[in-house]
């Protein structure tokens, strides 16, 4: 996590510990991609209306393969 710069900054002295935001050191592109991936998991996968209409016309076996790993029911 330190390589990506995703650890909080810290200003400590004695018994006092003060932590700040992420340090933003390290590989900027790797940090951006990791954060984008984390944001994408915030929302469930959705199927567009046009694609849902196509899926309804497909055989059940193919639909099951297409929707594998999602919580979608068509």
C-alpha cells in the first residue's frame, strides 16, 4: 500500500497521533486504477434495457452463461 501511496500521512509526537489523507506518493497511474476499481464496486452491475430485451430472446443456457457472476435476473 505504501508503494501506491494509499497509506495515511502521519504527524506523531509522543503519545499524540495525528493522521491525515493518503500520501499520494508512488505510482500515480496504479493508484488511480486501484481507486477507480474500488469505486466501480460501489454500484451493482446493471443491464441496459436494449440488452435485456435481447437476453430475453436467448436460450436459458446462454443467458445463464452471460449473467454468470452477476445478481441480475432476466
